[in-house]
C-alpha cells in the first residue's frame, strides 16, 4: 500500500527506520528484530541508503525481504548522490517490479564531507528534482516521502530558505514530510506552524531517535545539527560513560517526547531504531500500548 493510502487509512501513523547491515549475518539479525517490531503493527517501515549509493544492493534486498518475508509495508530510501537520471529510473523500475511502491526521496549526503555535494554529470542536484522525476516517469505508482528539518538543514543559511526548499519538494508531488530527529518538541511544533504559514499542506511526521550511547548521539547531533537541550545534557552527564544508564535516560526522554506529541495530536511518529528492537518496544510499553493501534488512542484517534 502506498504512503498516501496508509495516511488516509490511519489518522496517526507509527513507522520504524532501519539501515542496511554490512553482512548477511547482520541481515538475519535485523530481520529477526524486525519480526519482533512487527508485533507492534507499524504503519510502515523504511530502509536507509548509504552515501554515494554504497548500500544500493543491500538496501534493495533488505527492503524486499522486510516486505515479503516479514510482511511490513516498506519504503526504500533513494538519493541523488552518484546516480544519473537513467540509473535512478532503473532503480525505481526494479522496485516497482518487486512490489515496492514507497520511496523516501532525498538529495543524500556527500561521500566526502570536505568536498561537499557534487551531482552526477547526468544526475540531479536537489531532492525536489528526484520527486519530480518519480512523478514524471511513474505518476502515482509510488508513494513519496521527503525529509523536513525542524532546526533547519545543516547546509541551509536560514530557516526561511529551508522552508522554501521543503515547499519545492512538496509541490513536486511528495505525500508526506518525515522530520529529522529532534530532542525538544517545541522545535517540532514551531516547524509545523511555519509549514502551515508556507502553505505546506501534507502531513508532517515527527522523527524520534532515543539516545542509546553518548558517543552515538553526539555524532548524530553533529551530523544533522540537532540541539541537545540542557536538561537532557545534564541527565546524560549524570549517567556518565555507562551505556546502560545512558540508554535508560534516552528511553525516558523519548517516551516523554512521544507522550507529549500524542497529546498534541501529532500526525505520526517515525522511530529511528538503529536496527534495535528493545528500545522501541520499551517506549510502547511505557506508554501503555501493546501495539500501534493502542498507541493511536493516546492521540484521540
């Protein structure tokens, strides 16, 4: 089922993101964890795409196996990096042949951060161009999600310009916006209000990444420019270098974020799972929900 149909059928959506493992044994582990998470009945799941298309084949394989073997509606991330228009069309045609009808359309990160993003000579420069390509070539055969940045894209000089870029993606035919991770819900609410002012009229889904290790969250926050609130930093400081204690702080903080988002009638929550199942399952448990249908009731759906 395409994302537009999933959104219509579910007043509140709950989705999980995975990344393609490096080897086959890790793929088996991911599939086992996905089967555990499938019990939570997510609306859909997504699989990321490595810089420069480095995980192209593994992303495709994991997407197909999650959809066919685990029975999850799956969206494949696709980026402009390193691909010509012809290659992008070929990838999309392959997905369509395999029954994958949802795409997360992204510009993608440069393989070498020091050189910045360099488009393929016969490729695309921005995510809105990828959305346009999908719509021009395939019409409504694909559901399309795009990324939003509550605190602004790290490469964008100001938030007004950033919203202009997002509107171009939506106007090109995106069905939904999934946000980058954030740790202060006020940033998300302000972002949603600014989207309304900019006439961005598709659903906006909140991206939540529970802190699981100090090193990991500092790296991710640095990559995407997310602000870590002082209250969270203070709690992480008290946890020290004990990853178990850090993870407990992360679960508690993310649970509070989710509860507040649901009380504010969020359109959806997208969990960045980091290929783990226990953290997301614990958040559901703390919220008193056995699955996503039960969780939706907390939002009054």
